[in-house]
C-alpha cells in the first residue's frame, strides 16, 4: 500500500481542484510513491500530533488545515511551523492537507454539521462556477456503448445524485482520409458517409484530461472528433457553505441549546435573538464571515459559523441570527469523517484518529 493509494481515495472525496485559490491543500512533505505504514487523521498538525504519529508508526498525517500556508523563506526551526516541518521530514512522515476542497464539496465539512442538527433539503449555499464543461463526440453506432462505458467510468455524466447521464442523437458523419491515414471504416482518399451518434455528456473540468484519454482509447477512429464547451452552469455539488431546513421549526433558545449539546460547546457568541422560530439554517465550518450576505439572501433564520469579527456581527441586522461556535468546534468532526472514509476503503489498514485536542482557544468561565 502506497501513500498514493490513500491520497487517491481522499482526492476522490474532495478533488484538490475544488480548493480556494489562496489555499494549499496537497501533499506538503513526503512522497506519494512511499509505502504507507499507517495514517493519522487530525484537524491541525501540532508537535503533539506528530509525536502521536511517530508513536503509532503512522508515516502519513492527513490534516484539515495545511501547516504550510503562507510563504516560508527558510526552515531553521525559528517558528513552530518550521519546527514541525523539520521534525516531520526527519521522521520521514508525509503531511497531507485536505482543506477548502473538503469545505467545498457537498458531502464535506458542512454536511457533518448539518447531520448533527438533522437538517434536510441541504444545498450548497454558493455553488461554484466554471467547474463544468460539455463534451460532445461523434461515434459510429456500433461503438456507442463502448465509448459511453469508458466516458462514465472516467467520471463523465454525473448530475447531482445521478450518474451515467448522457444524450445522443443519430446522424451521418462524413470524412476522407489522406494517403497517410489508416481509416477504421472505408478507404483512404474516398469520402465515407457513416451512421454515427452524437453523444453529449457533462464533465467536471478538473477531470478533462483523463476523460479525453478514456475517450481516445475507447473510440475506434484514428482521429476522434469532439467538442469541449465551457458551461455557465453552476455546480450544485461544489461551492461554499450549505443551507438546509429543520423538519419542524424550533424556538431560538431550544435550537441554541441543541447546538451547544451536539458540539459540546461551553459558549456560543451570537447576535440578538429575534423572537422567531428557526427552520432554515445556513452553515459554514471555520471562518464564514464572507457568506453572511449569501446566508441572508437565501433566507436563513440562523447562520452557524466561526471567526466572526465584531463589525461583521452587525451585518446580521434584524434579518437572521449569526452564531459563532468557534473554529475548532465547528470542524471538530472532520478527523472522524476522514477516518470513516479511509477505514471504509481500507478496512484492514492502520488508520487512526488523533486523540489530541488541538484547539488553541480556551474559554475562562469563572
Ligand atoms: Zn478551519
């Protein structure tokens, strides 16, 4: 078992292409080709977490937050980040970050929070643009099912919870090969008219190269005719934040009590209660100030997030309640999710969940 095999599973869960531009979600130290001795899943990489990995012989740490984030000009051990990097490299431990790409997929960080609150009708709050394209290709009729199989297998034809979605129309294709060709049908130098099917499928842009490779391999022609068309459609399964409903509305105080219990919170920072029942809830695990306008526009009664600055609390106005539950608190279940996905894929492999509480924030409650 290589580190690459573990990362391939994680990259299927949250493709790195879906991370935000400022992010650095990827393999940060180590080699994909190395043999993996065990995986430790955590939220943050600290010295204690690194010690835990060494103790349990895990040479791969999968963390939500990338320890390498800004630009580092030297690695002398001057900061805690440099110290951790030096120790990880010396101990031959690969560090991998699965960050805003996991925030941005519909079954990621925000869904975990939604599950704790039993939200239904969950949708991406701000779906991502420029992630989808249409692939159109022309196939002789007898090869249609082989080409479709190859396209579906390589990741084309997914729409929401549906897979293998395509559309085809029948028509006639013409071609005339030069003297250098070796046509699959007909003779070189003679115009051929062939009954063909035009196949259209939706593809995620980040899989474009592998889908085209699969098309070229499955298609019987020497020269494969195809069109790649960028789409203005947003991708419902990818984007920032999430919005969903409670099956039955809850009074504000009861909702906050439930939130406190489910996330084991000692305190919730929130804007003034509005005296109205809550049903529609927007969520953004981690720092979510940037989604306040979108949550309001979507009609959320409550926005659960973290890292709200003083002035941003005013933006709730009297339209909704903002609840800041703390950054670590909002993402505390991420290691559990990574653990579940990896043990699901590798049931007999050493996958561990960190037992270290890495929350740097403490609350003095008197
Ligand atoms: Zn975070």
